[in-house]
């Protein structure tokens, strides 16, 4: 197999210098504090440009929005007129609660097991470096891609990506890439079998607010703001339970149901030591992170919000902080052409000798939705197996062996994606009907 026959001796998981250097580059990248709410992208971008120089890749950095750079690296193909490939990763990471970490979340400490602790170790700075190291290894073997391979490093994914991939996806630069297919993050797995994703749920971030009569904390009266809000929270909680029950009873997975979770509560008047305790406040607000499956009835959910969760009758209003994914399109898998790329993807993973499961709808949101919105197929994939999923959690880590294995997998993907010749998937010759392509409820 190609895994066993490396002659260059690097990046093949056998612990030699090439592997060590790759691990060090990952650790270096993990140390840049590209963390919300105030990510510093500058040094990370400089690092990536230095990597690009060492790999002789073309570079472009564009700030569609000030201080939010999009980095695009290009490995030029022998026939740049062919539709190209995009490997995307985001540079930003979610905040940390530093006192809950065993090690500095921006120290990239590696313990004796080879576990590397850092915010972004799984989500998804590791994937960005896997892309680059795969290219490094392929170059050493003398491999040259037929089509252009683009590698993008984008800002702000974790806060919606509007100023990052969102802007990029609508730009002339993006159109000029003439993409055939994009790869972006997925989710790791505790088993040895990688997960793959063909589409995703749509995020609706909802804020509901109640107003009511203020009054003495000792009085009993109807329609206080908090009481009005609590009635909504009860209604939302009942809905949440009914959706969750579908999962608990085995009838559905997280991908199939509408998830709704409270993420903030706001009411009362703070004092230096706590809160005012004997005034019923006149305003109360709550925030919810809602995720809709691709073909959930959006109108019905919106009616439920207007009639039951924030009814004017209870002096309530609502607004969307974010509302993504229209009816039907919903970042679901795109078009016929997707099938070809899934076939090639499966071929590559089989060639790499790894286990993987059928494509799913991912429970979270990724920048891949922007790629799909442009009519380009995008696959979600994070080659992280045998690992507890710690996305957005304390003590996020990745074992160096998983990292090195991921590099090998991307080498196979690139070999096949970059040099696949008969691109015309519209022709009858493209008999890549994937019976196993399993997308729920489509
Ligand atoms: C809705 S934009 C935020 C994107 C973020 N992505 C991964 O964690 C998520 O919360 O799913
Ligand atoms: Zn991510
Ligand atoms: Zn994330």
C-alpha cells in the first residue's frame, strides 16, 4: 500500500525527524493566540506565509474586513485551467476558561503520550497544518498536481464567518478559483472509524425579551418581566425535551432534530457584591442557540417562536442574532457533482487504509456552507480518530500519532483529487452513483 511504501522517510508516522518537524510546526501554529473575542491574526498569518515560502506555494492575503485576513495559498497544477480543489481551515479558536486547563491552552505542551494540549488542537488548527504537511510530503516524492490545489486559512469562523469565509465566498477571487470541490472540518471520533459529513444544520441564534411591571420584591402580581420570560423558557424546554426524546428513544440522531439550548439569561440589577434582591425587574432576556436540520420546516419553527416563545400577549419580542440557511438549500450536499467527489474521497480513504463511516449531516456549523451556497460540493472531514471530542471544551488535545496519520490521509486525498482526469461528471461516462451515499430525509 502507499502507506507502507514511502521512500522519502518523512511524515510516515515512524517517528523520524520529518515527523518531529511536522509536530513542531503544529505546536508553533497552536501557540498563536488567535482566540476570540479579540483574535490576533497577524503573527499566525506571518507563520503561514513562511510555511508557504518553504513549500514554494503562491500566496495571497486579503482583508475583506480590516484586521480579518483571509490567507490563500496555491499549489499550482500542471493544467491550471482544470477546476481546482480547496482545502479550508479557520485560524480562529473559541475562548478558554484558563483555570480549568491542565496546561496553558496556548502552550501546546506535549505530554509523554504524545498528547498535545492546546485550544485549536482539534478545532481546527491541526487540520490546517495537516494540509500543509501533506503537500510537503507529496512534494518530496516528486508528485505534481494536475489541477490547482488551494489552501485557505480564514478568520472568524467561530463567530459566524460573515467577515471571513462569507466575504471571501462572494468575491471575485473566489469565483476565479474555479473550484470543483472543497474540503473543510468535520468532527473527530472516539472510535477508530473517521466520520464524514455531506451537509450541515442551520444555526439560528435567537434572543427573546420580556418587559413587565417593576415592583417590590415582596409583592405578588401578574405579568412581571421575569415571569413572562420564565413561561417562554418552560415552553422552549418542553419543545427541547420532545426533540431530545427522539434521540433518546433511538428514533433519530442529533442531525435529525431541532436542537435548542439556552446560552444566556439576563435580568436584574447588579451591585458590587451581587444583585439587587428586592426589586422585580422590568426587563428580562434570554438567548438560545437553535440548530435546524436541512429540511426542517422553517416556517413552522418561526411561527412557534412568534406565537409561543415570544408572544406579544406576554409583552415579548424577539430578534435573531444570526439566522443562517434558507429553506431547502440549507447547506445540504450540492448537486450531482458531489457524488463524483464522494466516490473519489472513499477511494482515497480506502487507499490510506483507514476506516470511515457514511456521510452524515454535521450537528454544528462550518464554513463549508458558504462553499455549498456557491454551488460547489464541500465535504466535512476531520481525520481525528480514537480521540475524545473536546471541541470548545477544556483541555482540548490531539495525539501526535493521530496528527501524523491525518497527514497521510490527506496525501491520498490529494493524490486522487488533484490528478483525477475525467472531470466531466455531466457525461454519461460519470457513472459514479453512490448507492451508499446516505443523507437522511433527502
Ligand atoms: C454559527 S457560526 C459558529 C460556528 C461554530 N462552528 C464550530 O464550532 C458553531 O457554533 O457551530
Ligand atoms: Zn471549527
Ligand atoms: Zn469550533
